C-alpha cells in the first residue's frame, strides 16, 4: 500500500503530454511527408519565421509553452474530460476554459484566415500538437485521476502510471525512441484505401475513438498491476495505429486549412 501511495505522489501531479516528445515529433514528421508540395511550401514558409526549428521539433513546443505565464491558459486545451460513466464524447463536455475540441477548431480557423505571421506559425504548431493529443486515448478521459496520471502500475517491472505507459513507455518498447523515422516507415506499408478510411470523420468522432480505447484500458486496470510483455502485444498495436491515424489525419487537415490562404 505504501508503494502505491508513493507512486501516486510521484506521478499524480504531472501534466499530461500526449505521446511524449518522440510521439509528437514522429506524427508531425510523418504528416509532413504526406503533404502535397504546395502545402509543404506553406508549412516551410511558416517555420522559416523561426529559423532552426523543424516541424517535428516545433510540434513539441506547445507542451513546453504551457509552463510559461503567457501560455498557461492553454493547459486545459490538451485534453477533454468526460463523466466516468460516459460512453460518448459530446461538444458540451468541453470546459468553459476550453478543451482539445475547441482548441483544434480555434487554431484550424486561424490557419485558414491569418496571413503569414508569427501568430499563424504558432497556430500551426498548436493545431498539429492537439491533433496528436486527440489520438492518445487518455487525453479523452476522466478528471478524477488526471487522465491516468494518478493510476499506479508497473510497466515491465518499472513504476509508472497508465498515462505514462501510453505516452511514452509503449512507444519506447516498440522502438520509436530508437528510430526517429519509424512512423514514416510503417505508414508506407499502410494501404491507400485504409488511409482514406482514416480520413473520414472529424475531431469529435476521433475523440470518441479515443474514449472507446480509454474505457477498454480502464476495464483491464487494477491498482498496482504489472503490465508485462502480454500487455505490450495487446496495447502496442493500438498505440501504433493511433499514431498512424494522427499523422494521416493531420496531413489531410493541413491540406484543407492551408489551401485557401492568401499567399
């Protein structure tokens, strides 16, 4: 019991950071490779406003920025909480301070209407980051345990929590920390037909996909449980598919949001 309490203290206060640095970098890098030449040029023009920062690295910035006073208001925009008994995400679940769904809509609109300037560059990074967040199941979760941050587990005998497992531990075990191009390589093996199916829907329907996974995750959860190799085999393919879907959908959305911009 003491060990469980210690784990909760260690991990409970941490802020969610969907798919970790590696996950965000790989989603944006893979999405960039899927863009048309024209849209790549528009992304490049925005990134050029801050020389030296790649799209992959820029997509991590929103997690870093929310610790700054000027961007602290964005902290609630990385997730959406639902009632514990909820089986569906609804627009009304969005808090008055904003949530993933409202933030995606807001920055998507800014990408469409803003000229080439710094606010638009930041919206590109926020939008891209939040699309990835939307696909990490525990970012569509419950307020009581901070999206799994307060759930104590052992992953391959190492202390962690459910959020940490889905953020980074699974991806590390699957080789994403070791190969920065792994998502791009795996997406190349996904058929065009399947990718087209993934492009269907919208942010709300994709949030509901994450909620369905969250419900399933909690059905397996027991305090202090050990997640072993069998858990990696069960959950790893799900985490990988969510990464792949995030990249494909982000690319499709950027094509839409940037195509009508003034040059």
